[in-house]
C-alpha cells in the first residue's frame, strides 16, 4: 500500500493525529513497508512488512494517554533502565512528548533513505528537579527501502556547570510472535546474565538457543552485536543488530504477571517477546560537550563512540537495526551477518 501525494509522488513521511488528537508520524517505503511513531515517548508503535503484516506487539489494552507509557512497540528507557537507580521505572523519556527536530546535525555517513524522522527531547523544569542535568537527546527513526527499521539515539551533555552525567539505556522492543512456546532466541548462548527474578543474581546461560516455558526477565551481559528471534510457526526470523549497547534484556511476563499488568491482556504473553538492546551493567558517562557543532558531530560519531564509554565521554550514539526475513534456520540469519555496515 503506497501513499502518493496529489501529484502522484510517493509520501515517505506523513504527520498525522490519532483519534485522540495525539501527534504521530507514518513512515512508508516503496515496497509497502511502514512504521508508525508517536511523539509521545518518541515511541515506534507499529512496524509492518511489505505484506502489511505487523511485526511489533502492541497490547489491546495499551493506554494512549500521556504521560502513561504505551504498552508495546519500542519504548525508550532513558536515563535509567528498569529500577537501576532512583528515578521511576525505565526513566522518564518514554513518558515525555518529544518534538520534531528542526535542525538535526549531519551524520558521518551520507544516507539515501527517505523514510525517516528526527525527534528531539530536551529537559523540562520538572525533569531538572528529578534529574539535574541539561542534555539533548536526538533520535532518528528510519525505515529502510528493504523494510529494516533503524533507530539511532544521539545524546549530548549540555551542562554548563562542567558536570558529567551517567545513564543506563534500552530500546525496550516488543516483538510480535505467533506462539511464545515455539520461539527460539539465538546469539545469547553461554553468556552471563543478571536474573531480575532472583534479585539480579549473576548466572551463566546454558549452551543451546533460548526457549520459553515460564516467566523470564534476564539481562544478558556483553552480548554479540547480532541476536536472532526465530518464530517457527510463522517461518520468520527477526535479526536485531546493535551498536554502542553491550547488553540485551529478554522479558516475557507469562500468565501470572500478565494478569497483574493493567494495560496488558491476560493471554497476550503468548504473542509477544521483548528483546531489548541495552546498556545496563556499565552505565554510560558523558562529559559536557564543547562547541565544535557540525565538525564536532561528524567527527564525534566515529571517535566518540569508543571514547565516551571509556574516558572522554563527550557524546555518544546508540544504534539499533531490526530486520526480518522468512527463513528460520540458523545458517540464514548468521549469513545475514554479512550485511553492510550500519548507514543510518
Ligand atoms: O525490560 C524488562 C522489564 O524491566 C521487566 O522487569 C518488566 O517490568 C518490564 O520491563 C515492563 O516494565 P514496565 O515499567 O513497562 O511495566
């Protein structure tokens, strides 16, 4: 389903309002893929393939009323993941209304993608009371011509008092699956994880692909940059690629917890799985940025990524690329690892 203007041109980016009047953006690509982003939380709430099939889970009980976070899609957890700190669960970025970024700094690599939107979050007076830092959080969401969904967060410390700040982070992605008991996750075998159901006890995962038969809430540490979610029933494989985010959280509330979550249907746990590109174990520390604007940005992307976590910490970018294909054997998604480098 392509969307053309009155002059017959393809409309890659459409600004709309939902039935409650809340602003959202629709991204479309020529092959018929699409994505939907709410300015509330800068949250992707839909990602469809060229057949119009929904790839992300969105609860039938999701509440679209700010400041409540929307249950499903891809909430952004910032500046705190989960209860790793004194702020509200998963921080406040998902509860804030973002704005369209009028002047996004250039990226290091030129991209020919057309279906993208740049959003920005800046601290409010309220936020400064609970998290006393000045920052700019820029997020680019891109739908690639092949249907890949790419999210790049660029976070900058604009404190004028010379103070650094530290944060944890996650793209809290809800994947739509046919039957959770028929799903496998590959790429996390033999890794250490923090079990959030056992007071963050550190455990080592067994050797096989991960399957699901009960509640799971695990933070895998220092994972590979690529993880696959294989939905056997639908012969579908999601490949998640991440950059700048060493950890990955895997969550399914199962039956009992599902009943306890007000904006989540009792049986919906059967059709979703969260696999979240995250930075939890070693928080990111950013020093106040200097004023090298454009040059700073383009150079920074390359250099800073490694610098920011270890010492210099001026600026960082956190990338997530989601792609999906219709094969489901191990060789296929591993073959995908020969995909070209990230160009947002
Ligand atoms: O990412 C997993 C997790 O931290 C779980 O512990 C569970 O609480 C889930 O997030 C959902 O959190 P929310 O605050 O959206 O209800």
